[in-house]
């Protein structure tokens, strides 16, 4: 009887872990997508903004990139 209970508990924990793992994988994918998008926007910004403005915002961009 105890073995059946343990098996049921383990199966439930396994399902829970699989669910959490799937959520984490989804969040990781979203994070990677967001990072790529930010890099793309940063490149566009550097191409399309005058040097003077880029120099003014450089500290902000550097602190952001450090994260």
C-alpha cells in the first residue's frame, strides 16, 4: 500500500516538475527573443541617430548592456 502511495506521489511530483520545466523553457525563449530584439533596436539606433545624441545616451546604453 505504501509503495502505491509513493508511486502516486512521485508521479504527481514528476508532472509538476515537467510543468515547471516547460514554463522555464518558455520564459527562456521569450528572454532570448527579447534580447535579440533589443540588440536589433540598438543597432538601428546607432545607424539612425546623430553622433551627438549617441554620445549623450552612451552611459545609459552601456549600463543597459551590462545587465
